[in-house]
């Protein structure tokens, strides 16, 4: 089934084993999906390839009945091995053009951008969405550039009509302002992974996208003009 990309990017869970507070990854992910998470990125920096593939295939089987797409962080080979619907690449990962050649046409590709130069360079690449990283300083990922802030996010929004996913320090207290600054989706790590009730928190994030809250996808708005 084809992925509705804009809808899938709205409440975007990025996994972090260190933030689970003793719970299993599958329990937290299932709870979050039940609450309305629209996409799950499996990020595993420390696993060997064999273990990463095994986890990714188990996660794909777990999520298949839900219709929520699975995205693999960094590893195109793991995405191919498990049949993931998406891959997210960083600036030091496999070149996007090569990843596009290797992946099936229906698999979407996200790219992290950490500078205006990254955004400009991405214009000529076969990228489906941009991850604006980081919006705010965050303890879950310390090897990042200086935070974009809301002004930086607005600047990126003015540079591209591609869908934008904001990541880094995003939580319920600042999510609405991030969306108003131009993000189409919210990538959330500890705000969901560490929550006592991931389902309830995911529901709260999802409500931000309901029309009565007056916040609409920037990319959707551009397409309506």
C-alpha cells in the first residue's frame, strides 16, 4: 500500500533504547502507535548488523498490521533486509543518489540537514523529506550542529516546499510553536520513549494536527495555493 507521506510524518517516533526506563522497545512502540504515532524510525547506533537486522525484521512484523510505516536510520542494507517503507540518512551516511538507486521506488528517503548549505544542496537530490536537526539542544543526540531555533526553521521553510520534520528537543510544551514556524511533522524521542504513558502522549501530539487547533501542514498549504 502506498504511503501518504505528509500524513505519515506528523507524529514521528524515533526510538532510543536508553530512554525506555526499563520497558521493552516493542511495548513502548506499540503503546505509542495505539496513541496515534504515524511513523516509527528505528535508530540503533550500537548494534551489530546481524542484531540490527533481526530487530528491524521483528519490528516490521510487529507494525505490519497497524499500517504505520517503519523507517530505518542510516542503514540502507538493513532497510532492504527488513522491507522497511523508509530510510533516514544523515550528512555522513550513504549518498542519497546511491541510496535511491538501491532502494525500491516506493521506499521514501529522509535527509537530515544541519545548515543552510545542506538545505541548498538537498534541492538537487532525490529526497522525499528533510529532517531539520536539531531545532533545540537535546541530550539524546549530542553530535549535532548548533540548534536551528524557530528562526532557522522559518528560514528553511522559505527555501523549500519539501516536507519538513523537526527534531531535537521537541516536546508538548513547544510542539505547537514548531508547527507554526513551518514544520510538517514532529520527530519525538524521549518525550514519548520516556513517558509513563506513551499512548497518552502520542494522542496529545496527534491533537495538534486536528483542524480545530488551527495548525496545518505547511507543505499542504503550499500545494493549496
